[in-house]
């Protein structure tokens, strides 16, 4: 079973950028749909972006459209979340999750994903 590992979080000022990475050791992410989720303090987890197993489909939560981009580099066995124009409300713990069951589509429903990383903290503050 794939075990995702996130990296790239940190503290950034409003308007700044970060790139999060979701990698896996021991197995390839090529055949998995990957979703990025976040959870702010005191709030429920919400889906941010996802990419289908064949990279043909991506989906973004409305509040991040035009600011975040999800992509996959098969050679590096990594999925990225490029986050630009960050806002304080983007603060939270960002987790990536993998699912082998979705084919050519992806959904931002947490229950669809089988394997989860531990998360990486993103703080947007001046």
C-alpha cells in the first residue's frame, strides 16, 4: 500500500507562494488519484485540489481556483501543489491522499481516499 509523505510547508506572507510535494517511497504514485486536503484550526477538513490517475483530470475547490495548481512528475514520483497569492485563510495542515480506485477522474471526497500522509503545516501571516 502506498504511503504518501508531504513536504514544503512553512510560514509565508500574504501574497506569497509555496510549493508542496507529495512523494511515496517503495511504490509508484503513477496509478493513483491524488488529492490535497487541508484542515484549519477549529475547522473541518476540506478538499483543495486533486488529479486523476492518468493526469487527464484535475479539480479545484472554488476558493483556490486560479491560485493553486496541482501537477505530477512521474520521473520524480511526486505530486506537487503550487500555491500562489496565498491568503491568511489558506492557513492549515495540508495532507495528500492516494486512491487506486478512481479511474480517469478525481473527487475531493475524503472517504474516497485510502492512504493519507501525516500533513505539512502552512501558515500565511504577516
